[in-house]
């Protein structure tokens, strides 16, 4: 086991613990979301800093748009979490996004194979399939656990959530590739920056929530 993998595992355990605290305490949730928002904006600004020298107006505009989006998403997450049934749904979707990332990592390492896109050389078709399978399995299991119902729509929802997560991941991979940056930060040992961990979540959770509301 490599040192980086050990760091990744230890950090993941810590993140799971923090996620649990966020679920059980609304004040901790708000505090953590605020930290996530601040670091995300700082990392995004640093990520597109290459525009600062050549296209200052684009640099400013993108920062403003991203800041607004982050504020809206995190605020909506916090406000909706005051309602217990919506909080459960949000965290299920959030963990579905996490499972998509885990599935992609495991399948990508085990099966390797053809690359998914030139945007991110480390992304493989097998990893993409693993992301979809893990998302569908996780979402189906927990929806059935809470509702005791199984519907085909849930499989479609799992598929769509995984795809949106992967699109969000690819978007930030494109920015990192353009700025010639490997990670958005170093705050999370073995993982990189905050954006490296929530890139897919930023798109997957909002769209996943809309999809689940439409289904139910």
C-alpha cells in the first residue's frame, strides 16, 4: 500500500466522521458548509488565475458566477436540512455521489482499459461504468430501506445522478488541465483540495434532488 493511498484512506475515514456530525447537528452542518464554501471559492479563483493576466473580465465574471452558485447550493442544502425528511433525502443523494466516486476509483483501478476522454487521462470507461453501478446500487438500497418500495425510476435516478457527478468531475478536470494543475489544493491529504472532493457533488446533489422530487 502506497503512502498516498494510506493518506487517502485515513482522510476518507475522517471525512465520513465529519459527514456524520453534519447529519446529526444542524449547527455543525452550517459551520462545515461555510468552510466548504470559502475554500471552494478560494480554490476556484486560484484554479482560473491563468485568466487573470490575459482575460481579466472573464476571470472576474467566472469568480462571481461560481461564488453565486456555491452560495445558492450550500444555502439551499442548509435550509432544506431543517426538514428531517428532506435532510435524509439530501444526504442519500450526497452519499450516492460519493459512491459514484468510489465506484469509479475501484473499477478504474481494477479493470483499467480505454480512456473515457482526453480531458482527464486517468478517467476510464470501466471507471465510468463502476460509478454508475455503485450509484444505482446505493440509491436503490437506501430508498428501499426507507420506503420499502422498489421502482424502475430509482434506477434511472441513480444513473442520472452518477452521470451529472461525472460531468462535474470532468468540468473541473478540464480547468485543472488548462491551468496545468494536478489538484485544486492540499488541505485534504491524499485527496487534494476541497474542490477535488466535491467537484461532482456540486452538480450531482442539486440535479439529483430535483430528479428525486420529480419522481416522488
